[in-house]
C-alpha cells in the first residue's frame, strides 16, 4: 500500500495569501525591514506601505526607548547631590544614548565671559580637556552666543564656524570629526553647552539632535537646581557661622575680653592673620603672622584696603592681594581699622563676621577709652595737686603710691608742648604711654606734665621728646630733679619757662633742661627767674661765704673784672696775690675745674652781673679793667 504523500509547504494557507496578507503577517510578527523588503509584490505599493509602517513602529519604539532613558536619566540626576557627579553622569548618559565616541560639557563663566570645559566622557586629549571657548568662536562658541543647536559632519572643514588656532588644535588633538552641540538653558539663563562627537564623518540625524537637546534640557535643570541647593546650603551654613561668630564675640565682651581676644577669635574663625590699627595707624593688636613692620610694604597701615575703608566706611578688599580692611568707629569718632590678611575670598557670611568683629571691637575700645579716661582724671588730679602745691603732703604721698609712684624718689619734672594740630588729649595719652614705669602724667594749667623718676633731667627730656616724635614736633622742657614730697611748684615753673624758651630759640621738637639752655632760657623766658639763675650758678660760693664769712664771690667778680689776672684782682681787693690764688683754688673746688671754660665763665659773669643789678647797683659802677 503506498504511503501518503508528504504535505507540500507551498500548499499551506499562507502560500496562497496575497502579498498584502503576507506583509501583514510579517508586520504582526515583528519582522525587520529587510525581511519585508524581500516579499514579492508586483505593484510594490503593499510592500512600500509595510516598510513605512515598519519604520513608524521602529521610530516609535526608539522614541519610547529614548523617553525611558530620559526618565531614568532624570531619576538618576535627581538622586545625585555632588555637582561634579551630576556633570559626569550627564556626559556619560549622552554618549550612551547617542552612541558617539565622545561627549563633553562646557559651563558658562560670567566673570570671564566665555565657556570652559567642565566634564568629558571618552576623551583622551589633555589639551582638549582644558580648552576654553569664547562666545562666537567655534561650533560651541556659536551655540553659546545664539543659544541654538548646531552640528557638523566635518567640523574642521565646515566654514560656517569661526575657527581659531586654539580650538582647532584641541579638536584635532582629540581626533574629532563630526560634532553636535546644544545649549543648556533654563528660563533664559544660559548654563553651558552639551556636545556629542565622533572621530569619523558621521552626520547627526534630526532625532539625535532632538535627543541631545532633551538631555541638555534635563541637564540644565539639574545643574541649576543643584546650584540653588548648594547656594541654599552655603547660605544656611553661612548664617550658622555668622551666628556662631556673633555668639563668640558676645561671650568675649561679657567675659571682659579685650581687643587681643577679638583679633584672635576673628583669625580662628576665618583663618589668616588679623591686625587692629589705632586711629593714628599704630598697631594695637595682632594675631597670626601679620607683616606689621615689613619694610618692603611699609606695614599693614599702608595697605590700599585700609585707605579704601577709611574713605568709604565699608569693608574693602585690596585687589592686588589677600587683604581686607574695615573701619572701626563709634558715632562720629574713628577709632581705627581692622585688617584681615591671608584670605583671598570672603562669602557673605564671612563678610558679616568681619563687620560684627569691627562693631564689637569699637565697643571694647570705647570701654577701654572710658576706663582710661577715668584713670587719667585721677592721674591728672594728682599731678595738678603736686605741681601747684595743693593738698596735704601725706595724702599726696599716699595717692602717688596708689598710682605706682615713689613719692620719695627724685623725679624730673617734664612739660610737653606739641604743634597746634596735635590734640592735647592725644598728647596726654601718648605721653602717659611713653613716660615709663614709676611715672605719672597729667595736666595742669593747660599743659601736659610728666613726673619721671630720673636724676638726669636733660636725658629724661630728650628721651620723652624722641618717643613722641610720631605725633609731630613735641618740645619737652625739664627741671629738677625733685622728690615729690619736696617743693615741686618752683621746679614745675622752671620747666614751663624752659619749654617756652625752647620755642623762642627755635628748638621745637627737642628736649632740654633749664641748665642745658643756660642764660638763653633766662633771657627769652616769659617770666625770668633771676634769683634762681643766680643761685644755680653762684649758689656754692654764696653758701660758702655765708658760712665762713669769706669773700669768694667778691674775689670771682674782681678776677673777671681784671680780665682773669690774679695780680690785678689782688690790687683791686687790696690783698696779696697769694690770697687771690688760694681763693681761686677754693672756687675751683666748689664749682668744678671747668668754671673757667668760656661757656661756663660767660654764665658765671652773667650771674654776677644779675646779682649786682638785683642788689640795686648800676652796671656803670663796675670799675674799669686795669690796663
């Protein structure tokens, strides 16, 4: 019996379908376009329609895949918090979605007015990874200036773009041929440019450009949101820092801290070094390695930041360096400036911290000034009572000891006189700071007086004048020394006459004692002390004559009248020449061996003449010098 025939595949129902049915079945089965194109179709219309449907399906599927990828990208970007991580994720996803060799992203720099390379994926060139693009230059610069996408299948030969040596060199070093760039824009805010590029001449389709644009939109939003979140975080952290700084400054003030504590706290909070300058540019406090006395710069006081803040009244920055300065002042009263160095950038919170430090410093300086003025009033009252002779001696001695002054010690009485443009209060405080330990400084009769423990009154005057030179020309007249328990008023009067004489003699800005000025001080003083001058030079002889009944003063007068001749002086005195010689030896023992030196001899002759005049004798009664 014959076996049944095998079924013929050409006898299946599908083999008898029309080309249209065959194409429909293939479409339903998801056949690719190549299989659809192989179906015989005499007219070609059914096959063409099937290919179009297949293309639509493929486009939709591709679009769905792209949308899914964009959603995943958005979700991934939303999960990231690190700005650099977000940028790297963007370029990595762009390269994956478009299937390009390289992707990269440039960000806009408002300060420089250009864009700079910020993130790359697939790049191998260091030159390319550090390139900057000016607005309008190259494909990226054109995208940045127009905020529109541009692409090219062969960039280096595409004349639509403004080529530069720097950009073309970087592109050539990376080996890029085709480039597509699209702007990152959020509500008219330009953020940067996102690129996709290949190392072969592969043109970009409109779908690829649109996909890159969608990814750029997501990227721009993510970047702006991340920036905003970062700014909020920085602002919050800054507010917390500023509040902590305020609390710290307040604690310092409440605990009785001084300016040294404030400068240290400011330096600890912001880093760098801190200097507090006084109203005269002097250094009141430092913290850190501050160039206060740097001879190359003239010190912190000459910083441009200091001059700028003193003129503007606001926090100022030296554009040439890393110094900031802000004025320290009370209402209508400049107290100085606070200088911060070693810090190039200060954010808003840091600026507020510096401003708070300046306010707190002003408060502390005002407290210190008030306390200093109260202490100075006590010292001034003591000095005024001492030099005027008012008050009980025991009470004055006790008050002096309270101020750290030994009333039994011999003191130089110094009177300081400055140029008219130096405020007396400034001179008073400066003299107090310069006088040294064991001294007391105050005011009396409109003059600044310093009682300084010293036996060398001339040296004391010179030293005080030297220490006050920063104020300008300061003259210091000296007298004494005298114990504060002794007779101070006449010594004070002599010091006043001395400083007056210095002005008349053109010695302003120096220090001198009455003895140093000699007869010149006597001549030009407003109230010459003749008796004091005579006793200062002839006192040892007068005292000796009074005790012994001798005639040393008369012998000295005769000696000078005789032109320095002992023989003629003996004739005038009606004594033997040996007697005159013995008397001259006694004079040398009492006045010192230099009494015949021309300068000293002149002072002695003037003292003799003044003594005769004050006794009522006429200058003409002196006998003529023997010939």
